[in-house]
């Protein structure tokens, strides 16, 4: 059965990956964490991207990290 992707807010992401907010931001800028999607003042992450990250946190890479 295929899981439908859902969107996660920062507190949910922190709970899942057990990283601090600053670690998430740093790794995101380095291209080593899934990129957030912004809707005005709201930042969300795609749950499928977070699951991919969890499979291999040290080997995860996003092409062209945020600058």
C-alpha cells in the first residue's frame, strides 16, 4: 500500500529526526537536509522527503543547497 505524502511543520520534523531547529537550518543550507516549502509565514516539509532522509541521514544530499 502506498502512503500519501503529507506536510509536516517544524515541531513534527524536530520530533521525527531528533535535531534542533538550528541543526535543521544548518544542514538545510549545506544541502544535507530536505528543503522546506514556504507558504507566506508558514514553513512545511514533505513527509516523503523526511522519510528519505531518515533512510540514510549521513548520505543524504540535496542538489544545490539553499544559499
